């Protein structure tokens, strides 16, 4: 009888220890979650900035405008950005032509 009580106690202790481990693992550290969310946001922002830079380079090359000018435009996609860049190029072209003829 004494031996069975010993094993019963060990079994209950093991079960309590198991529940304790499960409970402690079930709750993730909020600071880790916050850090992961911040890193995911930073990654997303960097990807968006990279895509925007590639778009600006493409439109600047296609329209012949300086990259710095195209970078200041507000177009959300390639079509809008190209349309805005072409409008600026059309406005700037007569002035450029006037400067060249004066020289």
C-alpha cells in the first residue's frame, strides 16, 4: 500500500508539472510579438520603398526627366507617374527649347 501511494503521489506531481509547463508555454511573450510586428512593418516599408525607387527610375528613364523630379511626383502607379512626368516634360520642353535657341 505504501508503494502505491508513493507512485500515486509521483503521478500527481508529474501531472501538475506537465500542466505548469503547458500553461507557461501557452502564453507568448508580448514583447517578442511586438518586436516581430515591428520587424514585419519595417520589412514591408523597405519593400515598398524599393518598389517605389524602381518605379521612379523606370519612369525617369522612359520620359527623359531627371530622377529627382520624378521622385517628387505623387503618382501611385506607373501609369499615373508616367502621365504626371509627361505633363512636366511638356511644360519644360518649350522653356528648354527657348534656352537652346538663345545660345
